[in-house]
C-alpha cells in the first residue's frame, strides 16, 4: 500500500502542508518580533530557496547540457537560462 505512487505523493503533500502550517502558526504565539530575528529568518528562507533552485533546476540543467555536444560550456547554458528566466 505504501509503495503506491499516489499514496506517496499524498503523504509528501500532507507533510509539506503540515510543515508550512506549523511555520505559519508561529505568528499566533508572538505579538512582535525583533528585527534581528526577522532578518535571520528571512536569510534562512532565502538560503533554502537558493539551494532548492540549484539542486532542483540548475544542477539537472547542467547535467542535461553536458550530455549534448554544444559549442557553449554546460554551465553557461544553465546560467543563460537562469538569467533569461529571471528577466
């Protein structure tokens, strides 16, 4: 039963939902938050998003570009796609 991909996807979705809800529920426990704590939380969130964008998007793009013979280096293909996507 736990090998079913639909069940696994549901469990993963519920797990990420629970962690998001838990993080969002922290606002109910704090009336105000110090600026340096807020800065640390924002920095942590930014680091997580940068890591997620690299490991989920850029690293596979570099691998795919390495597999094809191109005159442009593989890292440049991913960097160009990253910049064009940001624009």
